[in-house]
C-alpha cells in the first residue's frame, strides 16, 4: 500500500473542520474513476503533486512533480457531510522495456499540500463565502526537464494537463453522464467557480405569479376602502 488512506481521511477531516466544525467528509481510493465520468450531482477536481517512484523490476527510483491526482466529490444530507473518491495516476520506468506502472510515494510535505488543496476545493465549492487558497507544488532542484509523457499513466489516457505550464483559463464542463448532470471539472491551477444558476420555464412562471400576487396585495393594503371588489 503506497499510502495510508485512513490517515489521509483523518487529516482531510481535520482541515475541513478548521473552517466547518460540523462537516464530515469521507475519503476513499477508487482506481476506476475517470475524468468526466461522474454521476449526477458530483464534481471533479484534479491537481498535480511531487512524488517518488521505484521500479519493481530494476529498482530504479525517480521523482516527478507531475503526479496527477483526480478527485470526485459529492455531498450527502445537503452540505453537512460528503464523500471524496480519489485516484492517483501512476508512472513507469524509462529504462525497463516491459516495466509496469508504479504507484508513487509522497513526503509529509507533499501529502499536506495535496490534502490542503482538496480541502480548500471542497470548502470553496460547497460552502458559500470561502475563498480558494491553493498551495502550489514546491519547487524541486534538478526536476526542470520535460515531462515523460510516454511513461505517464494520465498522459497515456489523454487526460494529463501540465499544471502551471499549461493553465486552463476557465473550468470546463464535463461530458454528460446522465440527465442534466451538474458537474464541473477543475484543474490544479484553477480557482473553482460555483456553477451558474439555471431556471426552467416552470420556475420563471412561478416567480412571475408570485410577483403579480405581491403587487396586488400591496395595492389592496394601500387602498383598504376599495378592497371590496
């Protein structure tokens, strides 16, 4: 096991409860989640982090600041509790011709940055009035070379975004996975925005009728002697 998910969950809970003491969120690993493949009502957040890898064949080790981390988030019982599904994309060795994808290990500093950014995204997305305060990936000396896309699992799946090198200006809508899904895809350099309000024709008619009733009521109250129609 390359990380203790129960420890991560506990720390995420602590970070969220610093701002919202009554909130309760769970965190689970899920290697099957896909970008844009959320059910109705779920949201998505992707970030990158610094991690270290070790080849299980030749035992060569390497480091990368392009470890991609995907999260799917959803609230339960309104906003009092929620759940996060987390997937960490692997990398494989450049030297071994038949190498397999290896999972990364994270330092305590990288772990805190990952969980802090996730907590900030949750607070900003689900609790009004909270500003997103992102912790960027710490600069690492000697890791200025090009990203090895051919050995990056996220790149082979066509979903790797090169963090600060290719910032996305706006959150992008994910492909629909159900009827009228309300989901947004966020990337590590993005400050997630709240989804826009949408009104149906029934909503507009209801608002109009309420406004008309309110105006009539004001007229009647202002002219009590003429209220017997």
